[in-house]
C-alpha cells in the first residue's frame, strides 16, 4: 500500500518540480535560463550562468521527455541544448566553459572535467530524445577531450581541471569549500554516470574499456578498506587526503555504480556491483537519524558531524534504498524510504515558493542563504530521483 501511495505522490512531485522550472527559470530577456534565484524567490538578472547548471537542465528536460513524452519538456530541452552549444561550447579549443555572464559571453573559461562530464550526460540524454546527430557528435568530442587531456595513463583515473586551451591548472577545486587535490571521488562519479549514459547510445569499445576502468578505480582506489564508504580526495598516486564520509555520495554511488556495471552487459560484473550496492545501502541505513533524514557528512577523525540536511542527499537516498530493496528484499530499505519521504515533505518541499529548499539546519530552519536556482541548485537530483523511483516502483508493483 505504501508503494502505491508513494508512486502517486512522487508522480505529482515530479510534475510540480518541472512546472517550477518551466514557470520560473526561463530567461526571457537574455536567452536560455536564469543564473540565480535566491531563497526568497528574487531573480538576479545579472548573475553569471554556470555550465554545470545548464548541462543539468539539458539532462533534466531531456530525461523528463524521455520518461513522459510530454512535448513541452522537449521544447525546453531544445532551448537548453541550443543555449549550451551557442554560449558554453568553446569554438576554438573545444569543451564547455565553466561559466558565462548574464548575456552569454564567456566568463570563466576553465575546463573543469566535472563540467565536461555533465555536458556529456546532457548531450547523450538529449540524443535519446531527439536522435539529433550533432548532440551525439558533441558528446563523443567531449569523451575524446577527457581521454586525451584528463586520463592518467600512469596511475589511473582522471585529473580535475584545465585552462581554456587544456593546460592543467594549479587550482583544481570545484568550489572554495573543496580541497585542492588532483583527483576526487566526486568528479570520477560523474564521469562514470556520463560515460554510462553515453554508452547506452554509443557502444564504442574504447568507451566500454574506460567505463570498466572507472568501476575498477572505485573498487580499488575510492572505496575504503571495508568497501562501504567512498573516500573523497586523493593525491596523484591515489593516497587518500581526507577521512570524511559523505552520506549522500555513498548512497548515490551505490545505485550509479550498479547501473554503470549493468550497462556493460557483463553478468559477473553486474552481480559484483549489485552486492556492493546492498553493502553501501546497509551502511548508510545505519546512519539514518531518528527523524528519517541523513546528515551531510561525518569526520571519523574528529568525530564531528555536519548536521545540516541537503535536498540532494535525501533525494539520492530514496533511490539508493529502493535500488537495494530490488537487489535484496529487506523491508528496512522500504521503511527508510518512507521516513525519508516524510522528512522531505515536511522540511524540504517548499509548497509556497516552489521547488525544494537547499536544506535545513539541525533545528529544521531552512538554509536561507542558499539559492533556489543557481550554480549548484538545479533540477537534476530531485527530478532524477522522481523518475528513477517511478520506474522502479512500477517494476515492483508489476512483479
């Protein structure tokens, strides 16, 4: 009964999220989509526009169309695609700029591999929706650039960041809050999802080889010695530089790694990552709070919890737990989803202004200094969670 009611509520929530972005995110004066809306709902018309945000918008509306066949979502996917190609694509050196100004002129021309990966993800999903050969060609070009400039043939994995002309940078960080390390879990996770999405439409042997390589990197380098948490930051030789645990990334990786392994149609590999997904989910389950949420991070060295709750963590956790339940029908996983959804409905869904708030502090007050739309606040995590949950619940209800 819970799954039936849950399906109805998630279907409504998917429509509500997409309607918010349809109604509020279009930049009618300057083209594309706005760069920033603050917590209060005020649009900052002069704000810069991020490559990651725009690639995620492209993925979101492409995936929404592929799921629902709603033509209005396809129109918005085309709008996102055209803007990304016109304003973010470097016509001289190739690749996607980190940001453009409000008018669409290049602002930060650095080539962050994390951003290139999201562009592949968006282009590949858009190709599924449209069969536009240009979109697939751009995704292939980005794959070529990542492999040419970022792949580390000596110790494996990928370097983080490059200049406009693909010279490796000294400042490699995604944001000021990150460590300045040459290899990170986060970038590798999103290269993996991008490559898996691209492989679904382009069964290239080199792409398959590198997707398999990424899976090995996760099991051999990124997972801790117990195989239940992801290490986050590394030096060039894969020596860990941080002991912190990111609960959201753990449970997000659990289902993404399994999906990537299954894309390769190797039963033994798929079985390995199905078991890994269950192991990580069980460990994450133990971190659930009595209120049905997950904290942001934990540092075992200092025993310090970062106790705020972010929207994307709770969204990815619902998918990760449902994926684990599909692998191993443990009712605790469904109970965790129920608790997460109740928490999300109570504290994260903003019924007044729309969308989800960035997060709440430990006293449940909203994080009002964070954006509602911005460089990092996007429709990708919660839209994807809704689509994944609907697909998976439908399979369970049929069976």
